């Protein structure tokens, strides 16, 4: 069982940084929020 609670913050930030290199800030922010919401279910 993966503990998403402990890794959620790091994973969200990591994905956000990855998208910041390729897309606009607003889009990366949306992706970040979607990932956080998805992992927090």
C-alpha cells in the first residue's frame, strides 16, 4: 500500500516543477491542483 499522504506534497511539487518548464504558469498550477485532488481522494 502506497502512503499517498506522505508523498503527496513532494509528488505534487515535483510534477508542478516539471510542467513549469514546458507550459504556462496557469496551466502548471491547474495540473498541480488536479494531481493534489486526485491523490487526496
